[in-house]
C-alpha cells in the first residue's frame, strides 16, 4: 500500500516540531541557596538517627503551579548526628516539619497538616534548628570493649520518654550495630542478633555481645546500639515502629 506524500510530510512536520520544542535551552537559574541546621533532642543533644534519615518535610509555599493551591514537597535528609545541609535550594518561603522519625509529633497544634512546622525564608544561607522529644533515651553504661577471645561487649540502659497528650510506645527489641565505616548501620545476623526488650527493663543495664569473635583486627570499628519501639492501640501517630540510638563510639581492635 502506497502512503500518500501528504501524510508523510504531515508526520515529519509534527515530529520535527516536537523534537525542537523539547530541546529548548533551560535558562532558569540553578538553585543556589542553602538550608542547614541540627535536630536536637529534649536534652539539647544532637538527635541520633540512621544515616540519611528522611525525617524533615520541606514544603515550598512561595511557588504555585497552575494555581495557588499547589504546594511542592520534598524531603531533607539528616545525618546520624542530627545535622542536615542542602546547598541546592531555590530562594523562597518554606515550611519545615520533622516527621516520621522516632519521636513524638513535633507540632501539637497542626499535627501533620499543611500548616505544620516552622516557616522559613530562604535567601542565601538559612539555619533552622529543631527540638524533638524522642520515644527513648538510650545511654551507654559501659562502652564497647573487646575481650581476649575477640568478642565485643557493651552495656546500655534506656529511659522511656513521655510527651503530654500522647501514650508512650511499647518496647520491641534491641540490636548491637557494628560497622567498619563511620556510617554505622545494621550488621549481618552472623555477627549480632536482635534481643527482645520489655517495658519493665527501663533503667536496667542491658548487655549486648557479639555472637562470634570479630573477624578483622588491626582496624577501627564504629559501634552503636538501637532500641526499637512498636505501635500500640493508643500510640496511633506516625513514626512507629522506629528505633532510637546511642551515640556512635569508635574503637580500634589491635
């Protein structure tokens, strides 16, 4: 079947228009503003999280798409020590809200709504700190040591925190986390195992010990302990289940 030239020319015309319209130069200035800060706990200590935790919601309210009801959301990642930094932000007005972490709701009035959080004007470099109430405070009693057999042992205790108007979550389990980098994450099950923890153990000294001797010597290890809480019928707010952490301790194993 022979295709008429009219259809061929029409198709090519549409194709070229689409190609060239999609290849226009984007001359919009790249984002060059910075937002930074620290998430603190209720004792004014840096809040300990997983590396790269996505616990700060950022809502830009100074820019609208199609109509003024459109609000763009993004998430700011937080480092293990509670600090965060993003150097590629557009100038504008934003609402920042800590959420979905191992802490009680930040904004008791607005909850997780559109108006929740802190209003921040970003033009150049802006700093916004937050203070949250963690579910648990997990403290070192005896920091990590390695015995003559090569097993690593440490002792911690936890305190259940309470915020007015919210039930305290129940405890679930704890885990010793060992890493060969500063980004201390979960370890494989051949080295450590999770242990069940109950509410009644609050304030008790809880011992963690590796299942087997450490395989590598002559290097540094980074150690922390996580204690996980779980949801219950009354604690029906976001962020559960989730873990609170000790600070990270670096040790050298000769």
